[in-house]
C-alpha cells in the first residue's frame, strides 16, 4: 500500500487540473490470506475538468514503471472505472485497480517483500527497483 503513496503526486504534476485536495487514494475490499495482503486501490478524483482516458493511461504507465501492473498469475491487472457527469465539462472519476503485497510477519512487526522481476543483465530474479 505504501508503494502507491507517490501516485497522487505523480498525477497532480502530470495533470495540473487535478488538485491534491480533489484527488483521494483509498484502499477498499482488502483481505489477508496466506501471507498476501490483497486489496483494491481506488482513486477518487472530484470535479475533474479534463480527459478521463488520459488519467487512466497515465495510471497504467505509472503502475508499469513501478512493476505494480501484474496480478498473481503474471497477467495485466484490470483497471475499472466509474464516472458521475456533473456538467458538460466536469465529472467525478473513480478508478479501481487490484494490488497484492507479500507480507512477512515477525512477532509484532512485519515487512513488505518487494515483487521479484527478471533482470537480463544480472541473469535472475531480483527485487523490483534494484
């Protein structure tokens, strides 16, 4: 979940019409099972006055750049959205996408294991971002 925190900043820099007070990142429908925290991340963008498809494409690009775009089977995640049209130029946009974090619990503490990705240069699987 913490890996998603920079997403709001990225979107507000990319889309000046999207102010930080009108963009909310929520976690909904979460569950913890067999060492994995699975949840739906929701972006709620209020009173937006630009192209909603550009936001979805930018979100997809950002997720891919952070290696957060694949599900447990290695397939692309499904991004879904809803929109409430306010007037001809304004709408509220709700974008949902699934996420999955591997957690290791140690006593009263835990840590999140980064996903492993293949590195051709090193010739093996390594934590994402290394």
